[in-house]
C-alpha cells in the first residue's frame, strides 16, 4: 500500500533490471564494477551527455540517459556523489533518496554499490537502502482510480554489492528503522474519521507481534487513575479517549528504562475555542507526536535494541459539543494541581500534563522525552527547519542536538525560565492553560514543566516538523514520520547496554 519498493541484494556479477544506476564523482569516471556491467560504450555516452547537460557529478544530482545501443538495460542513471575530498560529508540516506527519485514505478532497477574511489561498506549500503525506502513511500490507500495515483506498480530494485551477505545483515537494522518511520507516516496521514483514539490504540496494539507489551487504558481506568485534564479534552467528543502504554524490554530486568511520551490528538477542532475553518483539515496531524512514539517503539523492537524503553501516548479527540469543556472551567490534573481553562484549543498541554506525570511516577525513567504538535508559535519561531527543544537537562539537550545533526532531524533549543513560568499563573487556579500569543511555545513548555518533577526531561515541539512536511530528498509524504530516526539514533548512541 504505502511501500512499493521491493529490495534485493545480489553480487556484482550481472544485471537484469531495466534501469541501471551508477554513482559518479566530479571526475565522471564510472566506478570499476559499474563500467564492467554498463558495457563498453557507457563511459563515452556519459561523458558526452554530461557535458551537454552540464552534469558535474555534484552530490545528489543526477542524469538519466537512454542506454547505449545493444546494452542489456534501457536507461543509464548516473547519480552524483561529489568530489572525493567531500566524501566524509556525503549523506548516504539522502543519496538513497536521490536515487529513488530517479526511479519509476513499474520499472525494475539495478543499483551498482561502488564509488569512483572505492567500495561502499555495509553500513553505508544500508543507509542508501533506508533512503530508497523512505523516498519511495506513498500514501495512496484511499485512491481508488489508478490514474489518480502518482504512478502505479512496484519498483523491484536490486542492490549490487561486493559483499551481499554483509549488506543483507546491515539491512536488518535499517529495515527496522524504515518500518518504524513508515508506520509513523501512515498514522499521521490517515484521515481522522478512520484514526480516532480507539483505532489508534488498536494499531499500537499490533506492536505485540514484535514483542512489545501493550496496555490500553480506557476512560473508566483513566478516571480511576485521575487523568482529569486529559479526559476534559476528550469529553466533547463522541469518541472515547485512550492512553496506551508500550514496553520494550530489550535490556536487563533491573535496567532503568528510557521513556517517550506523545501527544495524540486525533483531531483538533480547537473545541469551544473553535479554530477557523481554513486549513482545519490539517489538524488530523495533531497526533504526530504519538505516531512518532509508536514508530520508534516499532523500530526499537524490530531491531531488538538493547534498551528498556517505555512509550506512552495520550489519545483524545478535541471536539465542541454540548458536553465539551468550556473556557473558564477548572480541572485538577493527575499531579493534584488545578488548571483554569482559558482556551480549549490549548489542549495538547492538558493531555501531556497527565501522561507525563503518570509516566515519571509509574516508571521512574532515566529520562522522559515528549513529542507534541503543541503550538503554532513554534512555526513562527523556527519554521519547518527545526523542532523546538525545551529541556531541564543540559546533557540530554546536547545529546538530542547531536542526534539531530546526525540524522537531519534537527532541533533548536529554546529557553525555560521563571519569568515565562510566571506568565501562566492563574487568578483562580494553580495555573492557566494559555497565556496568550507572546512566547506561546515557551509558556506551553512551562506548563508541561509544571508537571515534571526532577526527572531529566525534554519536550520537542514538532508542530512545524511533524506534519504538512515540505518535500525533501527522503520524503514526499504529508506526514514525514519525523523523530523516529532522531530518537532511534539517540538511543543507539547513548542508552544501549
Ligand atoms: N495543535 C495545535 C498546534 C498546531 C498549530 C499544530 C499548527 C500544528 C500546526 C494546538 O493544539 C493549538 O491549537 N495551539 C494553540 C495554542 C493557543 C490556543 C495558546 C495555538 O498554537 O494557537
Ligand atoms: Mn489546539
Ligand atoms: Zn492541538
């Protein structure tokens, strides 16, 4: 449905596909194995066409040519990897994306995994495979007419490698990550009539197949626990709220867990503080934080990460009806603190307040990271280039920043401070859920922090990065699955035993 690439790994001994993909540097010389498989005339053809098309082998650029007369393939696709001196900076995931961007549905392809200045090791090959998979993802589940689909048919791709066994092994890890990102994308792309809290919980339940323990808390249990802030958001909806707890036990029994928490508002109308109509359909993506947590748990379990990881997601629908929460209402959160509702559209923080408190209290995690499409204001500050990072812990913040640079899912740290905290003091309750427009992302973060004790904590505001994504080398989907690769990388670099 959403993944049309069919990947195989074979030796560099022959080719069978219709498209032949070769990697070239600024010198435009075909790598040895590519030259051998492309045939005698390929180099001359490439040199001539490159001059005419001003193709210079720049990283991620490409040139597609009809194959030389009599060749056993139909198109020769050269993809640039830049100068040898820049090789250390080459992003192989993006390279895989650039390659996939030149392939066509319904056509088989061969990719020769060799660089002009040597081979491609298994780790980089797996990164190319990840980029290929992510770029070729399409969400066309609800297209019934094939002419409306971008194009149809699968793309059988063969990666030709010097050591196919090593590449296959490395692929097990990148396949796990790809599957996690794809799952997160699917969830974000699904329409809100299909993906409401119960259905979302059912999808999360499927992680049990991978060995994840999944617990679904229904409204009765949530009431008993005391998640009144979360329940207040969902009370105007015909759909029941849910909280899902996922546990991946990949390390020793006594190993302190790491915890990930997600905002899962399956649709955000704003509630009684109703949003304007234009663009409201985008609010189906207001569960991107929860989608990321589910995708991450999938990735960790599928690659059997040696970590104990907890994922907790708060699933609600924010609707206006006769039973909906009002501005002026006062609710008590699980922490015991009272909250004056100023704006029913500032609902994400209410959901997270309870889920954060619950997670730290029950699991005493080593750290707790939450992801939420929390504020439009983060788009004002950072556009779609970075997620906003707020943290009470410098080490965690630095590690997240580094993982962001390594994966391209970048974060930018924003301040937390007493002066901003004061802005959410309320006349009638312990705090209010909205302090107006100024510093909107920061006051939202301060609200969350009032529900975090001394646990190391980071909040990622992904309203800009988690949905309505711009096209990139590795993504053409509205829901980008943002954060899965970032957090998988954070875990891999620092928290696996
Ligand atoms: N889900 C929205 C934030 C959002 C905006 C996500 C744009 C993605 C794109 C959130 O629940 C919200 O409505 N926030 C309000 C807060 C305000 C009422 C204090 C906002 O950003 O306007
Ligand atoms: Mn809202
Ligand atoms: Zn929202």
